[in-house]
C-alpha cells in the first residue's frame, strides 16, 4: 500500500526543517579564514529542491476528500 | 529624467493604474467573471509578504548580516508547505464562521469574547503601525535618493516639511484607494476582488523590477556571477560576509529568525487577510503551497549579488538599504532606477493597502463596535442607519491608521534602519501565534489562558524590543538599556534575567513566547470554559470534521419578524433580504424562525460586525442558548461513529468482494476439474474398449470357427493374449495415476546411483529399440550420481522417456539421445529425439492425461509397428519425479533438434541416509 499524501507531506516538512537548521547548515558554512562560504548557495539549492518536491507532491496527488 | 516632475508623474501615474486595475477587478466580480479565482493570483496576493522591507531592506541586511535574511523567507516556505493541513483548516474555520480578521479569529475561538478581540486589535495596532511607517519611510527615502543622487539623501530630508514629503501624499492617495476598494461591502468577510487584483499586479511589478536590477548588476556591472564572487573572494574584508559568523546570534539567531518568520507569516494581520479572509477556494492552497515559495526564491535570487556588488563598488552612498537604487544610478543609467523606484513603491503600497484594511476592520469591529453596542442610544437608531455608521467608522479608521503610520515615520522613523522596524513588528505579531495555533488544535485552551498569555507576551515584547527602540531614538533615557529598569541588572531589556549571547530578536521572541505559551497552557489547565467557549473550541478544533458542515447549531427560539428587524437595523434592507432569502419578510411575521435561519443571521452579522458583537445582538432577540457543548460533541461523536461504521462497512464489503472473487475462481477450477474428470472417464472407457473389442472379436471367431486352421487359431490366441496384456498394463497405469493423484502412491525412496540405474534401464529397452530401428546414443558425464529415489519407479520413468523418444523420433533415421549431467546441486537427465519436436504451446499439455501429440506425417498408414501410447506415461512420470522432489519438463533439444524431455533430481547428500 502507498503512503498517504498526508504522510508524504509531513515527511517533506521534516526534511525542510532538517535542511534549513544548524546541524546541516553548519556543515556547509566555512569560517572566513577558509574563503567564501558555501552557505548561500547551499540554501538556494536546498530551497529549490524542497519546492520541486512539494510541487511534485501537490500536482500529482489525487484529490483527497 | 530624474527631475521631480517626471518622477512624480510616473509614481502617481502608477497609483492611478492601480485604481484602474482595482475598478476593473470589481467590475468583473460584479459581472460574475472574477479574475482572482485562480491559484496564481492567490499566490501573487500572498506575495504582499514581500514589502519595501524586502525590496530595499534585504540587500541591506545581506550586506550587514550575511545570509540570515534568507531565514525570513525560509520560514514562510515552511508555513506554506504546511498550508494543505494548517492554513486549510484556518480557511475552513474562517469561511464557516465568517471571520473578518485575526482578532476576530482569536476572539471567536475563545467564546466570541469581545475583550480578547479588543486586546488583539490593540496589540496589532501598536505592533504594526511602525511597520506601516517603515513603508512610508521607504517611499520618502527612495524618492530622495533617486532625485538627489549623488548627494546624500538624509541632508535633504531634514529640510522638508510634511507637505513636501512625497510619502504624505502617497499615504493620502492610498487612503482614498483603500476607502474606495476596501470598504465596498459592509461584510468584511467578503472578498475585496479589486483590491486583491491590484495587489497581485503589484507583486508582479516588484518582482520584475527586482529581477531587472539584479540582472543588470550581475551581467552588466560584472561579467556574470562567477566574476562577481571571484572579486568578493579576493576582497579580504568581504570574505566573511556570507558565512554564519556574520549572522547576529550565530546558530541561535539563525533558528530564532526561522521560527520568527514562520510564525509571523501566519499571524501578521495582512497575511491573515490575504491567506485566509481573501481566499476564494481552499483548493488554491495546493498550488500556492509551492508557487509562493518559488516566488520567494525568485525575489531573493539577486539579493546577495547586489549586496556584494554594492560593497565592492564605490556607489557614493554608503547606506546598504539603498544599494538597489544607487548601483544603477552610479552606472549612469536612468531608466532602471526609475523602475526600481516603482518596484519599491509597489512593494510599499501593496503592504500598506492590505495592512490598513486588516487593521481598520479590527479597529471598527473589535474596538469601536462593541463600545457602540453598549451605549443605549444606538439601539434606537432607525433602519439601515447602522450600516452607514459602520462603513463610516471603518473609513475614519483607515485615515487614522495611515495618519498614525505617517506620524510615526515623521517622528521616530529616522533612527532605525528598515530591517530593524520590520523584525520588531514580526515579534509583536508572533504573539498571536500561540492563541491561534494552539487554539486550533487543543480544545482545552481557555479564554483566561489566552488572554493572560497574550498580555504577558505583549508586555515582554514591549519591554524587550519596542521600548529599547524608543530609547535608542532618543525619546527615552537610554540608561535602562545598560543598567536595567530601576538599576536592576537582571531587568536589562536586551539581556533579560542575565540571558546574553542572543541577538535581540531571538532574545525577545524566546522570552515572550515562553511566557505566552506557558501562561496559555498553564492557566488553561486550571480554568473552566464557559459554554459558548466550549462550543467554539469544539467547532475550531474539529473544523475539518465533515459532520459539522451542514449542522445548525442554534436551538433557541425567536420569530422571523424579530430577526428581520434586527438584521435590517444593522445591515440594511438589501443584505437582510439576501440573508433571509425572502424579499417579503416583514417585522410583523410571527412564524418561528428555524435554527438554520438564526445561524445564517448570526453569520451575516459576524461578517459585518465581528463574531463577538454578532453574538451579543443575536442573544438580544433569541430566547434560549446556542447549541451547547454536549449537542456538538454528540454530533461529532455520531459523525465519527458513522465514519467509523462506514469505514468498517467498506472494509467488510471489500472483504466480501475478495471472498466472492476467490469463490468464483474456486468454482471455475472445480468446473474445470469436473470437465477433466468427465473427459478422463470418457478417455478411459475409450482406451479400455479398444483392446476389449478386439479380444471379444477374436474370442468369438475362436468360438464360432471350429474349423479354423491351427495356425490361425494360434495367431488369434496370440492377439488375445497381447491385447489382454495391454489392457492390464493400461489398468495398471490408471491405478498408478489414481494413486499418484490421491497421494496414496507408496514410494520406497533410497539412496541410489542414477548412472547405474540408467545403464540398467538402457539395457532393458535396448533390444526393443533396436528392433524398431531406433539408434540410441547414451552420454553419461558423471561416473556416479547419487540421488534419493525409488529404483523401480525411477526405472519406469526412464524407460518411459526412452520409449517416448523412440516413438516420436524421425521416421526414416530415428535417433534418440540420453544425456546425464550435473547441474549445480542436482542431476539432469535429458532424453531427446530427432523428431518434429513439440510446439512451445504444447509443452505443458503433453503432461495432461491422455494427451497425445498428433503426428501429421503418419496420420495415415505409416504404423511402422510402433505401439500407440496410452497418453498416461508422461503424467505418471511427472507425478513420480515430483514425489521424489525433482522436476520433469520439456525443453529445446540441444543436439537432435527434436523434442527433449528433461528430468532433474537433487543430489543426495552424504548424510541423507536411505530410508
């Protein structure tokens, strides 16, 4: 049986919170001594990814009652 | 091109365009061809979130604090992801209860309390006015930068009086716009179609303007993003600008801004207005939940490049908030700055319009109406007069709010940068979140808890953010910032209770929300809800329950006439007729009003006056109470029980359908078996009759022909004996088959050498095959092949296979080849012939009982002395092999190109002792 759209959405929200919060954000952040930080680029990529997943989820799921 | 007349013409021309669009939107709505009924327009209207603060302030924030500005847009992204669950519920509640604003929402949730609604309205007014001021300031500032560049803008500003200040006139034009398009209907819960259309248009303009300046900076001032960031990386003082170190408060500030933006996105009055009140269709949320985040990505794409470019290039004006304007100005371009100015104007006016509508509705419905309703005089007013009053109040409120915003801007605005004021407002609005969100999901939240929580949160916010802001702009003595109130160290506003290391917003958010939520939950656990509160709590928390949609919640009594006079007094005749759905209603009608009608009347009043006032008015004519909690709970229970029954019923019926399907399949199989059995019996009788007939015929000849020559007699007897043998063999086979199929076949499995057995079998048939002219080749690869099997039965199988091969081999040069080889953990014995082979679709059928392959070539005379098979050999062989744990199937013949039957038996392990 497929997971319900609701469950998928909740999982996506969890993923978004994870991607935008410190543990992961810190990985992509470099101290100034090491050159430019990748943080903004990472944020934009993660952001677009989350939106793409959301778009896929919203436009493909059946009308739920 | 930057002269004042041109700039002003363009700016006010743009505002005039807004009027045209709004008027067009309203006209389309009247014709029933709404232009806002699309998820895209809905999304664009939500983009009112991006104000002048985004337009100018994001760049400033990025220049000063690195990537933290992104969190202000990631928070709403998260909120929009939750839209299909959370905002959908808010929309559902708002449309069933005719909610007009966030103050109305919270007041309705906690028992339609007018005091709570008033509190929310006051907090919103105090928290949001600076935000409106900020937009006006942005307009003034951007205009000054545009006109005075390269002179500093600030110098000029101080010289001006308010009638020269452009933002004063813009505010005035906006007031006219809002009065025209924001107060068309008395019912504030109805959509402002024209206004939404204008807002959506403004969102497009600001996006286009920002993208244009972004592309210009990155691709004209620099050679693409690579070039820009290489230069940034080579500038030592800018290297750290993009890292988390530039974010105030570090990781905590990061998370704090994230949470703050998430909450504020849901609770800012203008966001509530466009998200919930102006929503025309719940389904639009689905598209908006990803399209709006996409809009945010687009409008933020060039913020960092512009900020970095502004820091790299000498632009003549050091204020980062103006980089968007000064960068193209410094390049000597004239058109783009004007477009940017219009973009900023659109961002600012969009916010001011929606925010003012939301605030004015709150002020009129939550603050002024309840007061007016208490004064006795108003109840005497004549028919329809109050409708005019209400709109008048709202219009005055609009002017007052804009004036307040302008005053704030003129008096205090200079001391703050754009972003600072914005975040202060965010924290203020976030105070509504606990009462609203917890109230939507926890039925136990009480009015006392919500009120005290809100008050505590508001006071904390006021003390830790707003008051220090006043102090910093010189209104107050700033010493308490350093030393705490009354010299108490632990009361320092930016380090309450000695908590340091936070940025001021996270600090304020943390303390205010802690107190807010703590009091809301704590007090709720120890207070009781009034009956109305219980009802409303149930209605809010169970809003998605389908059982509630068509239920009428009134059981009080009144007459149609009384309702009619109440409605017409407050809403006017037209609206009354619409609500009552009866143009001929008259005040003398004494027929009892049905509950549904009372509910409709209350909703109609709620839409215009707010739920608290509507409740007071309805109570004044209806005797008896609204539906109490028990009834609602019983409705809910019944509904959920019904749902549960339905679910179970559906399960049961699915199960039944499945069982029915199984039964049908079983029946099918039984029929098939029955048919096979009939066929079998027919076959058996036929097979038995053939030898019997010949035996009987020859026996009769022998009986009647006494004078037959001895030789003939002997031959006939020979035939009788042969046929009897055939008959008994057939019967033996049938018995075997019967035993096999009923599982009563007794095998005597033992460890044996298949090689030896094959040799033995080959010897047994060798003579017979030679007689028939069949050339038999034997190829045994292994020297020894130990398997478990019944020697007699296995020999029967092998002989049968060889026999078959001989029968079906080529007519002229018949050849049969037996091959034994090891295959993984088993042995494969294959018998192939050079006959015509077996068609692929026949391959399984040869194992059916009495199935005989038709040989087209010798259908007629070519008997060649081969015995006809009974058609039982292969089924019996397969049964035996299966019993022994092996397999028997038809395969492609590898060498002789005819039919090939393969028997596979597992290898016997050493331990497998013979039984």
